[in-house]
C-alpha cells in the first residue's frame, strides 16, 4: 500500500513538472544549442545594426574628398586607411553595408514573391499548369546564376535597381522548385482533404493551410540566398555593372582598390574580408535554421 502511494506521488510530481513545448519553442532551443548558428546570428545582427545606424556611427563623410590624406595606411584617425581620393575606408564600408543589405533583401524579396507564388500554383494545381511553369523554371536554371544576372544587367543597364531585379530573377527558379516540392508533400494531407470537403476555396486552402506548412524551407533558403545576392552584387559591381562610383558598394571598392594592390593593399583587403565575413555569417545562420527546423534533430 505504501509503495503504491509513493509511485502515485512520483507520477504526480512528474506530471506537474512536465511542460509541453510547441514546435517553435523546440526549434529555438535547438537553434540556441548550435554554436555556429549563434555566431552566424551575431554576425548578421551586427551587420544589420551597422547598416541601420550608418549615418550616426560613421566617423567621416564617405563621399568627402581629402587631398591631404591620399592612400594613407590604417591609423588611429583612419582605422581602415584612406583611398585614392582621401576618403575614409571605414566610413565607406559602414555606408556600403546599407547598399549590400538593400540589394540582398530586395533581390531575395522579389524571388520569394514570384518564386513562392509560381511554386505554389504549380504544386497545388498540377497538370498542364505545373508543366508550363516548371519548364520555364528549367530554362532559367539551365543558365549559371551569375551569367544570367550578367545578361540581364547587360540588357537593362548597370545600376543598383537593375542589380536587384537581376538577382531577383535568377533566384526565382530555386524558390519555385523548393515550394513546389513542399506543396506536393502537403496537399494530400488529411486536413487539406477535410477543408475541401467542407467547401473551402482554393485560395483559402492555399493561404490558410498550404503556405504556412511549407514556409520552413523557404525561411532557410532565403537566408542563404541573401548571402548569394550580396556576393553576386559585389561581383557585378567589381565588373563595373553594379553600383556605380562614387557609391561605396563593397564590390566597387574592390574594383577601385585593385589598381593600388601593391602600394595600398588595404583598399582591396578590407572590402574583401568584409564580404567574406558577411556571407559567412548568413550561410552559418541558414545552416543553423535548417538544423533547428528539422524535427528529427535532437534537443
């Protein structure tokens, strides 16, 4: 009798201390335990904060010429040195973060808007609609992403708006294919069939049930595509097809610094290291989100 009472009391203690966790709580816990993901998050957040606060934390005007301080090496007054026009490299790096962030966010936003819409329509309705949409995506995927962006810029002209459009276009097939496969795996679930039997419209089912259950891989992909967008924008600017001088875009700064690679190495080294760090941060964040959103991962 005493033993059964002890067992009951222990079970009561276990049930009272048990806290049910939602999938999002478990995802956050898995994410926090991933050190590489947290490092990527810190780098990304720092990059975003610097971009937002650029006008207030920048020590100098990034466009102001100073002919008395041409090609100065890093010093206390200019931590990253100055360029061929005497402009402070640190100030230009800080203001360049706004350009890179805007290109990445807007370019990926275009890809998400168009790619997710096309992928959802193709996966949900199937048939001839699916075939037409996916064959168009296959045509776009046949071209390497950077070369496709290069061709689009050559047609539209070199400026920042066209860079965002080009990046958005060449990333559309990736989002469309991922979304299509996710929709196909969801549309035959019991809750979708139940909603159809209750008279739910296609638009209601897609917006209420399909997209919310397919959004996890899109979140992961979007963080990684931001890194790709920043790298592509820097490459286009390096070739003279992106942001135009005197814009402090990192790729354009690399292009300007290559002429002084022997006499002033900081002009090309600093922007290159910043690009590498930011791209690394977004990729580590994307990898961490992928692992955290995987329900098979142990906490």
